[in-house]
C-alpha cells in the first residue's frame, strides 16, 4: 500500500496553537487528506461548499485562471472582481429519476456549491476581463490594471 500526500493550496491554513499541539494538527491533516477525494476534487469550506482547484498563470499583461467546476452550467456561475480580489461562486443541481410505469424505482437529487476567493498580486481591469466555461473548466482572462506612471513634479 502506498500513501500519497496531496498538497492543497500553496498557502497553508493558519492554525494557531502551541508547538505541543503538533500531534493534533498532524491528525487533523491526516483526516483532511483522507476525505479529500470525497470532495470531488476540492476541499470543503467552512460554509459546506466545495473549494474548486485552481491554476493561475501570469503573463506580462494578464492573469490566466482555470477553475474546475464539474457539472456546472454557465448560468449558475458568478465571478466578481474587486480590485485584486477575485471571487468565484457556482451551484450545480441535478435530479435523476427512473420510473417503471407508475412506480418510482430510483430517485436521487444532488446539489453542490462551489466557492473560492483569492487575491492576485496586482489589481485587475474588470472592464476587459473575460470568462468562459468549457467542459467543466472555468477559464478567466484577467488583464492587469495599468497603473499610472510616476510623474515628476516641478518645484516652485
């Protein structure tokens, strides 16, 4: 049996406590890693929503973000930008029902909510930002806001 440690976010969660609590943190991390596959590719947030996995790439002019949102329709995705802060929210509801005549043989409803927010190193120009959803992957192209150049003042 091979154990594989999967790393989560590049920014670890802050857990206050003393050095003596290392064993408790180790056990907590072990359970998080054990149940992570049940979260369908993401971790559970405090509100019970899934945290989608992200890829963020930076070019000279843009940030390119990819977020996994399996089974979500584009009408159910909300992306908001406030300066350098980006927030992604999505919801997926599905109902499966199989009938034989008048009798319901099988019925299952699922509802998943995705939520993730992060801050980029530089502000984003939200007027020219673009988003598209293809095959369960949300792709954001977020242009960097052009700051005003330094201006030399004339001393009087």
